[in-house]
């Protein structure tokens, strides 16, 4: 059995993890028998999008960890990721 970590970033195509992509990834990993652990940064989102108008919502704050846990029904099973993980991910992307 493989251990796989998934880093989520809230929920929303413009302001977080795209829910269909993330949910299908989790679904198919589960079907392979992999042990999946979900992580999310414990910080405020950069901005919040009104998905009806596509506009940035001024003055509204949401927590990435809370939005991720709610969207994927993970509750307290989601693990907090130190904000420093973003720098690591950015370096990996730059190398690719």
C-alpha cells in the first residue's frame, strides 16, 4: 500500500482547489488502495471569489484549512501544513 499526501488549498476553481479535480483524485486513489492523507495550510485565503459574478469579494476572509476540511468532508482528519510548504512547492514547480 502506498502512502500519498494531497495538499488542498481551500475550495473553488479561482480561490482554492478545484473540487471536481480534487474529489476525483481522492476517489481514484482510494480505489487503488492507497493510504491518502490530506493536508492544507492553516492560513487565510489570499482572496475570496464570488463564483456567481467572478469578482473578488472585498472584506471577506476565509481560512484555507477550514474551507478544505468542509469541502471534502474531512473534518478534523485533515492535517495542518506549515505555511512554509508553499515555498517548497514553489521550488518544485520552478524546477519542472
